[in-house]
C-alpha cells in the first residue's frame, strides 16, 4: 500500500471509528429523559373463566400497536414460592415500557387504549396500576 492510500485508509478508518463512538454515546436529549414503566394488574369478574382471561389477554395484545409503547409484557401469576410479600391474587398483568413520561401520556389518550377500555372493561372488577420512573 503506498503512502497516499495508507493515509487515506487511516484517515477514513479514524473518522468511521469516531463516528461510531459518538453514535454509541447517549445524547443530552436521551440522558435527560427517564424511562417510565407502567404495570397494570387486573382482577377478573369471573376469576375461574379461562375464556374471560383469554379475551382480556387478546385485548391487551391490541395495545402493542401504540407507537409510544417500546415493550409490552403480558403475564399471569407465576407459580413461585408462597411468601407474605408476594401478591398473586390478580389474574392478568401487563407491563409497558415507555421512553419517557410523554410517551405514557400519549398512550393514555390513544384511540386504541380508549377502545380497549370500552371493549374489555366488562371483564374485570378491579384494576391496580403502578407507574415508576428511572431515578
């Protein structure tokens, strides 16, 4: 490799490396935003109805289409050890990850969320929400 080609190669490699390093670093915008988790627990009106449970899970899956939800986990109580600190009395839960508070606010007023509440609220007797934000 001659000197000119080697200089061009080294300069290009250095520029690409610096660019990759810069893109991997958090930007001030991302650094100032705090991820929000929205955890919802549902108690069914008919707790022994597997059909009602499946309908609710189906409805929760429709929420995945909401753009501000970055990750959605839908679950049922795990068969973990019974302890005083474990509450497994709920029937279905959802855990949503949002980039920030604004994303969660957008979810609350989103037409798909409103439609979910209208179409599936007859299935549950109680809902409990825990929201947490990064510290």
